[in-house]
C-alpha cells in the first residue's frame, strides 16, 4: 500500500508551495487508495515558531485535506512530531557509526570558519568531505580514548562519511534518473552536539520507519536527494520513490513567489490569516477553489476539466501530468476559478456557508434571501463580494458613482425621475417596463433614460442585477424614496 507524507517544519505559516505539497500528497494517496501522513519536522528548535503547527493544522482543516495519521490523531507509526522521536534517532545514529557510515567530528566553530574562509579565497568554495576530512578534528583522526572523551563531554557532532568520487544514482518520478558524483557532496552533519538530528537524518530515518513509499516535496529539496540516497544505501534500506514538484514562480516568471510579491501586488500567499496578514480565506476564496487553483501550479490535467473539486482531483490525479518547469502564479486566474466555483454553488449553500456575509439579507428577506442570491450569484468573484452585490437590496445608496452621474448628465433627471415615479404609482412593478415605454413615447424619451435614472437611484451606480427583479424585491415605497433622494441631490 502506498504511504506518502507531508513533512513541514513549523517555522512559520504555510505558504502556497507548502499547501500545494500537502495537496499533491493527499491526491496521490487518495488516487491510489494509500495513506496520507502529516509529520511535523521540528528538530530545529531555534527556528521553531509558536502556533505554526496549529496554523498548519488549521490550514489543512480549512481546505478539507485530512491526514490519515498526524500528531493529534496519532497512528501506528507515531509519534508524528520529530522532537518526540529522539530516542529512535540515537539508536540509528549509533548503528551508522558502528558500521563506519558516519563519524564524530569535534571541530570548533572558529576552526571551521577559518577553514571556510581560506578555501573560499583559494578554491572558490568550502566542503567538509573525503578530500580534507583528515585535516580536521574528528574520530577518524583521533584515538578511541580521545573520541570517547569528546563524545562524553557532549562536544561532538556526527557526520555522514561520504566516499570520494563515487556515482550516487537516484531517480525522480518527474525528472527520471539523477546521477551525482560524491565529490560534489559534503559530509553532512547528521546529529548536532545537543543530540538533535538534522533534517537529513531525521527525515530519512522517519521515512523508513513510517514505511513511506513515495516522497512528494518541492523542487528546493532536490539537492538533498543524493545525501538521502547515500543514507539509504548506508543503512541498506530500500529508498522510497521521489517526486519533486516544480517551483512556483512569481507572475513575472522571474524568481520564486514570495510573501513580498504578494504584499506588493495585493494577493495573499497564505491559506488563512497569519498574525496581521490575511490569507485566501479572508480574501474571500472558497477552500475548494483555492485548492483547485494551486493544483494547477505544476499539474496540467488532461481534457477539459479545469474546474474540479477535491474529489474530482483525487480521481483525476496522474503523476505523468506533473510538469518539470516552474509554474507561474497568476492571481487573476485564481480569482476566475473562485468565480466558477461560487457559481456552481446553490444560493442555499452560499447562505449556509457564509451566514455573516448574508446576515443583513437574511434578516430583511427571510425565505426570499436565496432568490436574491440567485439573482446576483454570477457577479460574485470573491465571497466578500456578497455584501457589496446585495447592498442595494438592504440599504439606500449613500453616494452615487461619479462616472454613472456623468453618463446621465444630459438626461433631465427631475423630469425622468418624476415620470418614473408616476409610472410606479400607476402600475405594478411587473408591468413597469411597459409603463416606462408608454411614458417615454408620450414625452419623446428613450427607455434607456428611464432605466438608467432608476438604476442609479436604486443602486447608486449603473451596475447591478436585473433592474425589474431588484425593484420587485425592494418594493414601491423604497424605490420612490430612493428616486426622491437622487432627484433632490445637488
Ligand atoms: N521539513 C522539510 C520542509 O520543511 C521537509 C522536506 C521533505 O519533504 O523532505 O519542507
């Protein structure tokens, strides 16, 4: 059975890239009937940010992505927080040291810094590896007593022993076979002096112990793949399959999408609010629409199925359709997809899911509220448009759109206004159009003038839902009051 995991580090909020990784893991598991695991990689206690694990959890909940195993609900392979798995890492690091796959290093930060400075000047870069490890303070150059003493004093890190000039072979489901020469790699630190494992070590040990079959993560982790492969080899474990998802680029295609881009150009990069920064939820996106959009950042599903629910995506997901090249973020597209999803919801569903945004409407119209939502539904791009697009049903306009007033400046507002009022007084709203036409014929005024003046009086602008439908809901008295307001406006 396939087992995949989303393994975020709780170092801040989840951004679009992280959520996409979670989504693709979930889609992959659901498509193949496997399990989707959430593992919190919190071994770097210095970078840990409070609330961030809770935030990750809340974001996934908002999106409807539910792991089968996670730190809260547990599972057969727990604990699912790496900080609670220290004992396990100790056992495995010892195994690696005993087999010669890893060694202790005692270098001081100062020694390493000066070696780095020297090599950067002379060789253009520094690597702690097979070519120079004999120059450093480590267990490979020390007596057993010395090593035992330094280890006992808590003064040792553990490094992976990478042989010189070997080819590491690994493979990626999107990119195919990947060959790297070990001379390009470093003897990475696997365990720090405080006994905490580093990302590489904990990640590989846990993927093995949690029986992960496929690792799906962002392309920024591709350079770590050879190190991970070497760790699997050193333990004699079979490596999982790997799939590295393409980078998410900013709209210009130059560089990775960043929070700064979002702030500058006015779009969110987090799923839900993080401190003062609003997320997609607060910006008025449906979670299913947000997921639908981010799924397209790197996945081009075959056929004409651009608009998909999470269930649809679970059925359609196909690794062969994942692209290699970076995916350019497009906020307009994200909004368009949201609009399509909103349009597919029934008015009743919209009201049920967004009681706050439809409160005034429900208070005023009760059972008729869904009919009104149906009238305006196709004009909704964001959930937050609900209040604005239904405002004319519940409130008189407070001011008038300047451009709209300019459009009707040639029309004699007083005259047309009083003819509209007369038509209203003498006929039912369902016959109002005919009444306008008749009054227009008698006074040589086109129907358009009647419609425009009435619309501006009632809505405050020239946009809005079908005018006669709107008037039916607000009734004659309110319409007359709003007409007076416009006519009397200076
Ligand atoms: N903890 C890593 C991260 O924050 C996980 C990378 C991986 O999936 O291997 O993204």
